[in-house]
C-alpha cells in the first residue's frame, strides 16, 4: 500500500544504523532480514550498538553487555552499567536549546500549553528538590492519579532523577481500582489533580482522592495539581498540598541525577486485572530506555525536533512509551479528553494545527473514525504527517484502507504490537520497508520472535500459533512486585514453554517477513477443535454497515464450544433475521464456514478496559455464570450486566 522512496530509505536512521554496525561490528549486508538475524544472533553487539548509536548517557555501556545470556528468565543486561533515566530524557537529542519546544499540550476544553526544554528542566528540578526534602530515596514509590498533562511528565522525571519508582493510572479509575493497584506497592507520595475534562464535562477527583488516601497508610503527602480549577479547596484534606506550595520556584536549581544500576526499578505497571487482582510488573530503567530509543529512532525514524503524538492516558503503557520520546529529541504532543469531542476527527485539529509528524492512536479509534464517515485528508492540512501508528488491538485490512484513502496516501502506516509486559513491541513498523495491507511490517530488532505450535515447535510462515520470543531482551520485567522467588513471574510467561517467553497473542508470521496478530491466544475460539482468532471474526463482522462494534466468545455447549457473536449496532438499527444472516454470510464468505457464529445477539454496549481493549474473557465468564473478580479494571463495568442470564444463550 506504500513504499518509501529511495531517498527516504537512504536518509532513514535504520539505514545509518545498518551502516554503523556493518563498519563497527562486522554485521553482514543483506537488507532488513539480514540485519534482524544479526541482531538476535549477536545480541550483545546489537544492544551495545543501540546504546552508542542512540546516544545513551551513562557509564559502562562498553562493558559486558549481558551475563547469563542463555537463561530466560535470568539474563542480566549491562551488569556493569550505571545510568539515570531522567538524565537521558532531559538531555535527549543533544539537549534542548530553545529551537524546539519540549511539550505541547491540548485539552478537550481547548486549553493549550507549551513548555520549553528550559521550563521542563526547571519544573523537574523543583519537584525533585521537594521530593528529596521529603526524604524520597532510590526504591521509594511515587504514584500519580492524573490526566495526561505536562505535570505528569514533569513529576515522573523528578521521581526517576532521584531513583524512586513511578506508577500512574488515569483519573477515570474509581477509588477501588486505584487501591487494587497502588495498595500493593505502598507509595509515599501521590500526585493528583482536582479534576479533569472528558466528553464535554468537568469531573471532580478530590472525593475519590480522599478515599484513596484513606486506603494507603504509607502515604506521607498528597500533591494536588490545579487543573479543573485555578486554586481548588483542599483545606479539609490531611497531608495535602498544592503543587506550587510543595515545589516552589527555585532559581537555577540543579537536578540531582542519581546514576544507578541498569536494572534499577523505574516503573511499576499493571496487568489489566480483568481476571483477578492486577499483577504489578516492575520495569528497569536501562531496559525501558534501550527498548524505547531503539523503537523510536530505528523503527519510527524519530529525529530531533520531531512532533510525536500518541492518544493515551497515564494508565496505559503507551504513555510511558510516548514520554521516552524526549530521549530521542522529540517534542511530546499531549492530549487529554475525549477524542470525539466536539467531532469524531477532533484529534486531527491538533495534528494539523501543530504539524504533528508521527500520529499514534488505537485501532479501535481508526475503526470508529471510519464508521463515522470522517475524511481528514479532505478536511485537514496533514502535509507534516509522515507516519501513523496503530496499536491496542489488531488493525484490520479495512483499517489500512481507511488510513490510505481517508487520512493520507503518503504515510508509513505502522501497526505495532507488544505490551505492558515488555514495555515495547515484538512486531512493529519500519520506515525503510513497504507497507502491506493487513500486515505488521516486521519483527523488532533484537527480538527473536517466533510463532509456535502447541508442542513449542516453530511454525512456518502463514501458520498461526503462539507469539513467543526465544531469547532474552533488556526490557523483560525486572520482577513482579511482592513475588518472592519469582513464581508468579515465571508462571506468567514461561510456564507453557520453559525457557521461552510466551506472550499470549495468536500470531502468524508472513512470507514477506511481517506478521498478522489474530487476537489474544487465551481468547482464541476452539469449535470442533479448530483454533480461530477473534480478530478474524471482528474483521468481517464490522465491515457490515450496521455493526459499530462486536465481541465474540466461545460458549461451552453440549460437550463442545460454539461461537457466539455480540454486536453493537448503529442507532436505530435492529438485529432481525435478515441482518443476522447478512452478518453470518459476510463472515462465512470472507473467512470460512468455521468462523460463522452459531448465535448473534444484539447488545447496547461492549465492555472494555480503560485503555480501550474489549474484554472477551470477562464476558465469557459472565456468560458461564462465573465471577469477574476485578470490575474496576473496566471503563464501563455496567456493560457486563448486559451479558448475564441472556435467554438466547440458554439450552435449547
């Protein structure tokens, strides 16, 4: 669907990197496949090359790159190195010189703010000094219940500068959902706002903050950032202070960057928590940094001054991924609020007005834009746009069509897939490769990606299996929090295939070197013993004009499994026999008869996580009368009730 020009390929960072490793490490020529093969066969040299080429600041990058390389888990990357994550981000791309802003923020309410590099560093210095005065030390936890505003980045960098550990979630979480997460890690400081704006409304946060404070006995200070009001009333809240009083302006304050070991904890992230208490995933500073600069500079071709946008909240790992763009000299484009207010294409107002170069959104957002009839190519000036990123769920072939027909024909469309577990991607884009309809372009450099059958054997191109990684990589989690002996950690990724990372996605590698994701492997349907990826059904069902969104499960049925498809329809549409047959025929015709659902049921809403992912497993549990243990993980938990006790699912 798109091929880079010879000039673009020659100028791409990844081409310069290939030249560099060929000259410095003797890597062979042979295009991307040869480079990828070298990156996994010579992993020590590859990651050492990433350190140097991407300009990582620290000590020990020339020493041993890995200890215990053959162990997974157990490999230790850069055991002699010491670095500071915040130092790398605040001096990324050679440091800010005033030529480019560091952060540009836009809110749903129209508020716009710009921070220079000097202003960002000054803000980090103030908060770091205040945290240090409070006694925050390496390893202490600092949490944030916060919208996607500049202060979130500033407070994270201040925390990282001191070697403390950052953990955040978005303010649309209820108090119980926050305590399910932060209650496990016992933070000493909580950053929050007084409120936030979403879908045309102001939402108060302070009542929920009071409940959260009461449930976190280790908390010493709550820092409120005014966002919905200029000076919110916090007089009745104990141990609570406004940001300006907590971190007053200090002239020319230095930032005390603590250089710590490569694997020193940086972030605590969380699993979705839809099948139990969220797992607390600890990521190290060095692994996170190396993975992100590799992806940003080599796979996204980010240059100094690049305007990098991803629509995300502070509760999704794409926020952490976006923030790391500073290390490559990018200007962070932050947006907070609904992407559909005042119109479905509102994010393109931001993209056009600020000349965004790299524009990232979820696949579901692109689907929704298409259903809404949006055509940004006609309504917005997108001449600066050169790459569109999509993740969160598989992007359908029709999603590719929409981008090239309705957004821009001359962009590198990079569908990417990885996750919170690895703080990055297994398969992603490449500015020097063509884009093929419905395919992710390539496996990530340094990641020994494979599709495995049930016995753990590699599958040939075109065959679907478990997404796995056969060799260790630096951004593997350091640990799970409160997991002595690492039993939960090993069970999460290495139980199915010992010594091999099993990610939980259903994938096929392609003959062209790309990949297609077919959904989560734990949600794979198995009627009559035939494995079917859920994305294959969504792809066809949502082509039908009346269908806005769908969700499919396998229902236990008379000793087997039957496929049940739930559909949310356009306003005014009704699922009658004719529409049901239309949907079934489309699936049968464009997939296979095995994919055709035994039942199609109309529902008013589809439950999803707060990062927008639909939750097949939670719906499957409800249909089978099983408990869903952590509804706080859902953005719309009330939607689950729509699936309980449906007469259409009863024994016939």
